[in-house]
């Protein structure tokens, strides 16, 4: 279990990315925060920031390994398949901004 400082940092990171990147489903844009995926993603990204190993390649790997259930769990897709390239770029910038303020 994360200590209080780490939990707060993950919460802050989740808040920083929740409205920066979106899933594109049938031309509908669903932001990470609205999809309740911002905290899950922040929990996976924060250790990379803490270890100073975060970069765009690492983010793409995290997105590829993060399964998103669709249709009530009838199928899953990797998060990387649902976030368009431009939105992934916004996500990288938001995370880099957060990292600079750490």
C-alpha cells in the first residue's frame, strides 16, 4: 500500500491528466476522468516519474498494457487503441508538466 505522500501524488497526477486526454469511440470524446481511467493510469505512471524513467515510449507501453472493458465486459481493448495520437501527445505534455513540478 502506498504511503500518504505517494497516494496524494498519485491523486494529483490523476487530476492533472483527467481532462487532458480522451478516448475516441465512434467520434465521441470521453475524457480519462469521465471514464474513471485517470487514477488507474496515474497509479501505473507515477512509479515511472518517481524513478525518472518516464518518456513517451514508456507511456505507450503502459497504455498498451492497460485493458479497457467494453460492452459490460464483453470485450476489452488496450487503452492505446482508444486514445488518438493527438490526445496521447496532450497526455505526454500533461505528464511532463506534472513531472517538472514534482
